[in-house]
C-alpha cells in the first residue's frame, strides 16, 4: 500500500468495469453496449461541432440539451440535470440526496457501483434481498430508511417493476428521496418519469449509453422536481463546472431529435433479445424475464465460471459476477442477430 494514499483511498474497493479486450473476431457481449451505431444525425452534429469553437469552454448549464430533454419528456428545463454519464449523475445524487443518518436501501443483487459510491461518500446502507425469483418486493422496503435507490429494470437481473409499483414505493416514502436508475428502461420497461409531477421525492436518472448507442460520449441526465435537480447542480458546481463538452452536447441533442432512428434500433434489440431468450431456453437455460438489453441466465448443473471461460475460448465474451447468489449466472448483452447466432452456436457445442 502506497504510504502517500489517504485512509479513504486505502479502504476503497473500486467498481470493476466490463472487460474491453482486443481479440480478433470477438463477439463482445459483456458490457451492454449497443450493437448498432448512434443516430447518423448525431454523428453529423458531432462532426459539425468539432471545429474552431472547441477552443471555448462549453455551456456549463448544457442549456440546449436540457431544453431538448425537457421538451421530449414534457417537463421544464429546471427539472433536468445533465452530467458526464449517468454514473456521474448518480454519484452526485449519492452526495446531494442519499447521504443521511438512516440507511440507504437497495437490493442485494443490483448495480455494483452503488456500494462503491456508498463507501466513497460514507453513506450508510442496508441491502435488501431480492426474492427467490430475483424480484424486488415492495413490502421489504417498508422499513426505516434514509433513502432508496433502485435500478429499474434491475441490473444485472433485467427484471423491471411497473410504473404503478414505483408510484406505490414513492408514495409510501414521501419523506425520503427515492432514486430510480433507468439505464435500461427503453428496452421494455415502464419509465417513472410521468410520476415526477406528483412525487417531489422522486428522481429518475437516464443514460445515452445504451438505447442511444452513445456509450463513448458519456452523457447522462436526471429528471425530478426542481428542488431535487438543484441539489445536483450544487454538487456539480462544487466539483466540475463543465462536465459536458461541446461535441457531446451536440451529439446528444441530435440523438434526441432523431426519434425514428431511436425507435427502430430499440425495436431491433428487443426482437433479438427474444430470439436469444428462446434459443437459450431451448438449450435448458433458466433465463430471467428481461426488460433490458441483456439476458441473465444459468444452465442448471453447470458452472457459470466454466461456461464463461469456454465461451471466451471461442471468442464470445459474456459477463459474470462472483456474488454467491448469482455466481452461476451469465449476463449476456443482446447483440446483432449474427452475434446471437455465434453465441448460441458456441453454447451448442459446449
């Protein structure tokens, strides 16, 4: 351990991102990236923005993007916060909204960055077990809490709560913040955004990385009543005045404007997901119901670690986690139809 590290740095267990290897002919199904490129209009807008104006700082308030998102979601611009990927937005929420004396509640199987942020920002937590079917039970959250955060659809399970269930959750906890992380909602979930108007404690976070195929751009946002959004701005302006560059904002604005492309790409992903699900089930896999751009599946009697290793040997990369309840599950990103065929073909000979 380096003697110059602070005590905090020494005690951290950082989040482990999905592997980004360079393997010839690789079918990369481990990081939930889109198998399709961004909107051509977004690419064109980014090229146009990559000019002489880059010598100037960007708009610190990302006004153009916030106004575009506000119009798209039917809210006001002061309800929209934007940041450098939804991970940054969520990190600011941990600092500005979720750090309280009573514990923050989230599932025992969920996005593994939540406990990392909790440790980093000294947020007390209590992990709430999913049920035997890996579902969130609202009754389990009827307990003392300082705040609640849920990924919906959940990651890595892919299972989603309905909007009515989110409304029930927010309504049962009117005095604490409830954050709903909707990184994957565009692939079949019900967004909680329409609930924001009636729930001043509800913050919904979104990303451009998945359904808008802009993971390399790093753009995320949150929508809540203005009082919640203001807390995030206060944290942002105490940390990084310019989180979104000019090129990123231009691409994000154009992506939101290209609704036809967005709908076509998400439909293709969902169709391939169902074909993959059927193929895996036909081989005997237990496949959890997914409203995301990935499947969470296990083959009874087979080691998840061995399956992942065998697939890697055949240049098919998937992701698995070491947590005891899910160690034999594989999280498999939905790729193109051709990538799905490669996956199923590789599994067929194992």
